[in-house]
C-alpha cells in the first residue's frame, strides 16, 4: 500500500468535510503540520471542531483557520498566544472546551488505545468538571473524562519510512504521537522519507500502523513563537 501523496492538498482529498472533528499536533508553533494546515484552509471546509493544545498564533498555524472562520469549536488547554482566538471566544463567536493539558493528552492517548473514558482528579470542583460524572476512589473525588477519537488527525514528524514508521525531533514530538494514534485517519507531514528498513526498529517513535497518508515538506518555515535575546555587557 502506497502511503505517499504528492502534495498536502492531495493527502487531504476525500477525507475532510464540513462539521468534522479533527485533531492537530503541535505545541504552540513547535511541531505543527504547516503544509497540512494550509491545505486544510484551502479546502474551504467549515464548522470544524478542532482538538489542539492551542491554535497557533494570529495568521499562522491554526490561526489561519480562525481568520477564515472555518473553526466553530476548539478543544484546547491554552488560548493566550492568539488574539483572534481570544476575541472570538469572548465575543461568543467560537465555542471552547477548556481541557487541562495533561487531561487533553490522556484523552487523545485513551482514544488511540480504545479506552472510552477514564477518571482523573484534575479539574474536580472547577468549571472543567461541570456536567461530568464524578466518583469516589480511596477517599478522593475523581471526574470522568471521555477519550477523543477524531475523524482525521494532522501530524508533523521529522522522518518517515515508506511504511509510515515515524521519528520525531526533540520537543517537536509533543502532542504528535498521541494525535496520530487517536485519529481514524492520520495524515503525517514529514521532512524526509526513506526506504522501509532504514530505521533501527528500536529508534522508531511511532509505528506505521497508525499512519495512513504521508506528505513530504522539505522546507517548513518552523516559525519561532517568541524570540528572547539576552543582552550582555560589551556585546
């Protein structure tokens, strides 16, 4: 089975549609599938519910889909770096399901593992727990959280072989493996594709069984979210 597609647009063809639940890997701008997000924007699909730690920044990453009003709801843990995200939410134009960061990661991991729900102490007694089942274990109250199974997951990895086995690069791994495992269809953008058998099996971060489509992007922008420079005396 050939998993390699000639472009991001081709990789999304026939699998994205209005009203869909999608998950997108990355943390801020680190490890986001830039080409796939841009291709998703260009499809014009709308009323999307998107699972992602945050929504990029204004005009880049998922921020592009907020500007075009293609997202109706975000399932996220952080909104602080995107002013349009904040504005739409406060104006009642965007639904938001706030989810603690660790809980979000576990909801995706659970979805990928076929676990429909789990209990956690995180969020008990806060808005996060409103309307959710709670239960006592060992003298503590836990809230039940449902696993997440997006129809399509968009993921960024560093390298792949032709079978879809993936290597991630340092902190760009972040949410990407969990997002990849959770998706019913997972599309992965990589910087290099090599022959199957090139990787030492012990070095593979995510096996190809979770990957359905691959697209090559050899020149991602990898924009830096915030650059801070320390001034030194005499420099």
